[in-house]
C-alpha cells in the first residue's frame, strides 16, 4: 500500500531528455555527495613517529632501496 505518508522524498526530477538508468545513478551519486560534510585531511606524522624511526634506524641511507626508507 502506498499512501501519502510512505511516498519517497523527491530529490530531483528530469525536466528534459531521457537519461539512461546509468546516467541517473551517476547524477544521484553526485547530488548525494554534495550534501555530505567534507572529510578531514589525514594528520601529518607527529614527533613520536620520527623518534621511533630514529630508534629503529630507519633514516634514509645511501644504497640499494634507499628510496623506500625515505618515504616516511
């Protein structure tokens, strides 16, 4: 049974053209993502991270694969 209380809320409607179901799904995803709060940027590693790297002697050293140790 569908009554006025159970009808879904209309987010948007197509005024012109005949979009495919894939196009409607893409549009819906974009519209819903605009309403979300922005995500916080990942935090930079703190001092403790660098102290731990020094204790484990993970500082970059010249030699093979040195680029792997320099990423942090």
